[in-house]
């Protein structure tokens, strides 16, 4: 599966192979060298999407639709 993020691609080109690290307080975001500051972070959309699907599935099961 090919994943592409325009923002991510732009940032990689700008910083030249940055060291992306997931931040300690959420699995949904990663920042260059783990430093949280404006323009230094990006969303991990695959994690956000999986969490959303899981939440919807659990809601449907809870409503008796699963």
C-alpha cells in the first residue's frame, strides 16, 4: 500500500531526511527529533484513520448493529 502525504513529502524535502519521532503524549502526531513546535510536526493519518474506524465499529456494535 502506497501512502502519500503532500505535507509530509514537502517537509521531508525541506528538512532533508528528518528524524521523525512520535511524541510522548499522543500516538497521532510525530515531530522532527521529537521537538513540538509550529512547523515541526505532522499528523500520523494512518493512526487517526484506524482509531476512527475502531470508534465507529465499537459504536455500531454497542448500538446492536454489529
